[in-house]
């Protein structure tokens, strides 16, 4: 697949690095030569040019492009670039936007007529992740797959967990209601086998069904906390969207240090109170009732500030903390410091874009952590290798595992004796080295 990425900013660079590991023809386009030079060691081509220049697009070979992705910081530039690319021959286009209004069904159809096939709004995706994180406070990550028939939960394991210090082979008896699909241990992502042991401080990903969620919680030694009072640090676009998505019975306080931004917030949100001040000031936090908060969400532009603010909130006894950490290298550190859930727009956006990249029938692809592991939902096609024998006899690559499947709408855990049938919806977990192997198994 030939892919042009317009914009070597945070999202574009991150996506280009991810895709350079795949067997794809990747071209990264930007007017900033210095940014492009930092990617010289990756398996991709860089072009110094403007995505809104017809001449530069032609020189980049846009007429032979399968997917054109515009993720510059400018929404108008992205839309213009996609419109030009589509009219010059690009098969599919995607634009990063900053305006929620454009996602309304009628407007999306309007953009399709212009040549913009897909619109992606990172702040909206991040806000949705926050709301999900507050629904299940003991869970670090929560994904609903196959229309909700299968649930993937990422849980931080502590010393009190029933499964800690046990090998997966020891847990095999009677665990038909869950499948441990992946383990994050510091900087390492493990696709586990029977001999792998679960250790304290592991981030463990369980595949299960809705009716067994409480059993997973008990296995992990966790308690559920009801969220009624939320404090948000930073009045960003993510904060605005999150306040709109959170249930109406939740009381919200937003602390914003910038007075002008505070005034703008009052016009953009219909609920909650806005406090002008510095959320790093413990005296202010006490005055605003930090000790009575069920959740604290840090959404400033600084990853370091967000991490430290969540650690501080934990010291006040706040049960659930969420930090926006846009510096990818800080994510592992944030997890080791036990700050709760981590939100990263680049990874969320890359996950969404990945949906367009596989030839197989993929309805959902999610990056787990650090984007070096994926979970994909695929349909087993008649005659495909995955349907030829029970799972234990398929000799699957070591860097992937099958977590669960749905058949006739019912969620089923996959084990060695499972026979995948044509048209089963199967959830696959893999390291980034295995993404292309999935297609060969299911096509």
C-alpha cells in the first residue's frame, strides 16, 4: 500500500514511525526540512513540500497513492490537501480536524463530496477514552469489541491479586471465562504463553465477556469506586468535550490558570464550575475540595505537569486519576508511578487510522500501550488458514495470540481446542512485528 502522510508534526511523525515497521510504501511530506531529517533512520521516504501545492503533490506521486493522510496542525490545510489529493487521483483520503461540527452525519457527506473520505478529531477520541476510564475506575484500559460481545480490560496487578506470582498454565483450570492476551511489564510487551508468570505491577490485558467483568475485578483484587465528583486541571478542547460526554449526575470543576481561556470556557460548556487559578497550588486544591473528589483529570499542554499533578491528587486520597501524556517516552514512567490511566492523542489517533491500513476485514484496531501492541477484530474468511484446524494445531506465530471470538453474536473465549469457523469474528492480539501475518491467516 502506498501511503502519503502530510504533516511531520507530533501525530504525523508518530504515525510514520509506526508504519515504517510495516511492509508499506510510506512517504512523509512537510515544509520543515529539519523535522524530516530526524526520520532518516526509518524505512520511509521524506519529501520537502507543501500538501496544498499541486506541483508538490504531483511530485510526491499522489496519483498512485492508496491512502492520503493529512495531519498538519491546520484543519483548513488538511481539508484542502485531501480535496486536492482526491482530485489528483488518491484512492482514499483522511483529514485531521478540530471542529466537532464537521463530524455530524450531514456534514460528513458534504466532505465526502469534496473528496475527504474520513475525518478524525483527536480531542474527541481522547475525551471518549476519559469517559470510559471513569465508568470502570479499577480498569486502566477498557475496549469493547465485536459490538460489545467481547470486552478487553487492562488492569494493573498488585500484591493482593489472586493471580499474582502464578504461571498462566496454573490458572488454566476453570478460567474459561477469560483469556490473558497480553502483559505489559515496564517497557516490555509480552504475548504470554503457559510458562509466563504474572508479577506485581504488571499491566495485564484480560479478554472476557460482559457478564464476567466482576469476576475479573475480584481476580485482580480491585474495588469499584462510584464517580460523583470530578476535578479537571486545564480547560483544553479535550476538557470541553469530556464535560459534554460525562453523565449529568457527575459534578465537575475545571481549574484553568489562563483568565482569557477561563472566559472562553464559560461560553463553551453548559455545566460544571470554572475556577481561575493554578491547580499546582495545594491551598487552592484544598479550598476547592480536592479531598472530596472521586477523580482528578490533568489535561494541560505539559506531560510532566499532568503526571506530577496526578501524583499530588493521589496524595490527597483521590481514587481515580487520569493524565494526558503526549510525550510517548513518558508513558512507561507514568505507569510505574501509579498515576492511573494515561491518555495520549497520538496513540489514539494512530489506532483510528490503522483501521484503514489492513486489507483484511477489520472493524476495530486498537493500540494497547506505546503502540507496540495491537488488538484487531477480524472476520475469518472461508478457506483461510485460520479455519483449517484447531488453534493448537495451527502453529501460530509467537508474536500473536487469539483472545476470543463471536459466533452468532455470542462471545466465546479461544483456547487450544477451539476450531475457528468461517465468518467468525476473531479478536487477535499481536506485537507490531505481526500485523502483516494477520492478513495471511484470515484472508
